[in-house]
């Protein structure tokens, strides 16, 4: 039964190799790639069924010992409700972006390398979610990043090269720092297996906790870089604009979440086991988490405010969405900051669940919005606001999809984003009612971020989709376009033939993702139950240690 853990990883890896082998025939390569995407979704669903279902249960933790070598000495892959939740939404977004890619990326680019690189990026993401030791987390990070480096540079123009260079240099620097921190952790604790490390930190007798705190702080900066949090957000706007639309959808929707997952897994499951008296202004506690709570809060606040203000002032749809991503990842981190300093176990569980639900909603909605922006660029030739306008009249189905994505992130019921934002406020309110330090500030920041979100998405809708058609829209879509047959276009104008088929397919993908946001909102109970199970798994250090090491040793001082 443990082989179910490696199923998503194997499907993604086999698909990556198969698309390389079949690249001489584009039709076959596309079919193999799409079949692999569907297979990855099926494998993720099987893993979710094995680990999380039935909903409301405590869930299971399944461990795969590579080559039969037992932890902590061998390599282990671990599937618990947290990792299954992350793999699950990654499979949804990746399939949507992949289907869009087939219609969006030119034939030569697909045939040359696109599908292979895309699936290797998925391999890296999946391995990061399932690995049970910190060094292999670094390895899977690199698999994911090496593919993304080339995909950001895919178009190879001057702007793309400059953006890719910044992206590569910053992430290589981050990877070097990560490797140094991992080496320091091994020298200090004698292990890199997450469960074994948690057990040794909980015991505390043979491990110096203070150096671990410093090294974990260095690691945190790397994860913040991967997630695009302020002050490590500089690579985000240029990289997102340079990459093809489906790649940007994956970077914003999935790749960023690997950094968020690493923060949850390492700091709430592993490092939280260490007992360390912390006394800071407004914050005190006896866990490493008490130190990181204020750090998370400052980063979340800066990301929400700077990203939101930056998005309001953009003159281009892609740039607005890129700065919006900086702001939204701050929203994802904010409930974690509250949870890190909360004394109540209920508030801590709620905070982690809020982060996971918001991460899911952001993955779905932001990938949808970047794909919609790519379709606008494809149909009209520009994403500048001064050239757009009137798209709601000329492309009403596309406009509907974009509007639903924007409303999801704004938090309008019954869309799934409403509940994600509600949980963020509920976490802060719960901490505030318990007189937790900084809870009032967290409420204020969340409120300010919500107002900024309304402001910049209203700007995007008014300038790009509402009002009279702009010059580029008038030239490219002279009549209303809502499907394979144009209405009101003169012969020879607008989109026709294969281009029209591709645009129809792209809009269909956008609309399906938008309807998914509606569906997960209506059926939110299932999503919330899954996120709650994942949050409990993240906070259950004892359960994680027992599952991986097969040990019944008690963990003293475990937080949560």
C-alpha cells in the first residue's frame, strides 16, 4: 500500500521522459503530455483517498522507504493529509495550465522542450511535497527550479533574458544559502530526516537549540525567497511577465506554494518541537515558533501592503497580477503568523487551516487570471490598460471567467475565496478574543489588504473589460467574439480558423477553472474538512515521528 505514495511522482517522471522520446511527432507528444496530466491528477486523487478520506477522520500517514532502507538512514517519502492536500491542488492547477499550454505555446516550442520541462517542474513540486528529509527537499527544489529557469527564458528575447537572469541568480544564491544551512543543521543535530530531527529537538539533551534557531532563520529566508515574500519579492514581476502565460500560472499557483509548504512542514511540525524560551516585545513563549511569529507577521504585512499598493498603480494587466501575487502570498502567511504565537491549540489549528484554504483559492484563482491575461494578449496583442477596454462586450465569456477569478480573490460569496478570507479574519479574531499579542494588528492588516484587493481588481476590470473598446480591442475584435464563429466581424478581420479554435480552447480552460472556484465555494465543507485534517497533521509532531520512525517514544515539549 505504501507504493501509492510514489504514484504521483512516478507518473510525472514517466510523462516527462515520454514527452522527450515522442518529440519527433507533435501530435503524439501532446497526447502523451495530456494523458500524463490526467494520470497525475488520478494518482493525486488516489493518494488523497488513501490518506485523507473519509472526510472528518484523523487521516493516515503512509511512508515509503526507498530501496527498503529504514529511516532515519534511508530516503523516505511521506504522505500525510498535509502533503496529500498540496499534491491534490497542484494536480488540478497543473492539468488546467497544461491543457492551456497545448493551445497557447507555438508548435516549435512544444516540440522542442516545453512539455518535458513542464513535467519535470511538476516532478520537483511533487517531490518537495512528499519528501521526508531536508536534504532531499533541497534536491527537489533544484529539480523544480532548473526546469522553471528555462521556462521563464522560453521566449529568449532581451526582456525575457534579463528577467530570467535575475530569477536564476537570486534562486541560485538562495539555493547556496539553503545548502549551507542544511549542512549546519546536520553538523549541529546529526540528522536531516525531519521526523528524527523533531525527535532530537524535542529531547533536547544532545542538541544545542540556539544554533538550530539561527540556522532555521537562514532557511526561512530561503523559503521566503521561493514564496516571493517581501523583502525577497524583486524577481516576481519581471519573471511573471517574461514567462509564457501557462508557466506564469504554474509559478504563481503552484511553485510559490512549495515555499509556503516548507514553512508549514518544517516550522510547525519539526522546529516547533524544540523548547527555547523567547522573550521579545509583545511576544513570549517557550518554542522556536514564538520567535518566527513576529518575523512572519512583518513579512506578511509588508507583502500585503507593498504588493497591494504596487498593483493599484500598474498600467499593465500582467504587472497588476504579478504585484497582486506578492500581496496575496502575504495573506497566505498572515494566519500562520497568528498561529505561531497563539497559545490556544484551536486557534493554531485554525490558522494553519486558513493558510491552506487561502493557498488553495489563490492557486485556483490566480492561475485562472494569468491564463485569462494570456488569452487577452493572444487575442488583442497587448495587455496595456490604455489599449484595452470593452472586452466584456467583445469577449463576454472570457470576461466572465476573469470576473469570477477576481471576485474569488476579493472574497465574494459563494465563491471559495470568500471562505478563505473569512478564515483569515476568523483566525485573527480568535487570537484577539484570547488577548493574543498582535492579533489586533493582524485584523487591521487583513482589512487593509482586503480594501487594496478590491481597489486593484476594480481597476483591472474597469480598464480592461468595462467601458468602450480601446484601440487594440477595436482593431483585433471588431465584433463580439464568444466562440468558434465570430459575430459581427468583417471577412478577413478578427480571429479565424486555427487561431479562433485555440482561443476558444483557452477561454474554455479559463471558464472551467472559474466554475471550479464556484464549485469549491458551494461545496466548501469538503475543502475545509480536508484543510483541517492537513492542519492537524502539520501540528501533530508525535504522530509524524511515530509514522516515519515507527517509534513510540514520547516527545516532550512538542507544540500543538
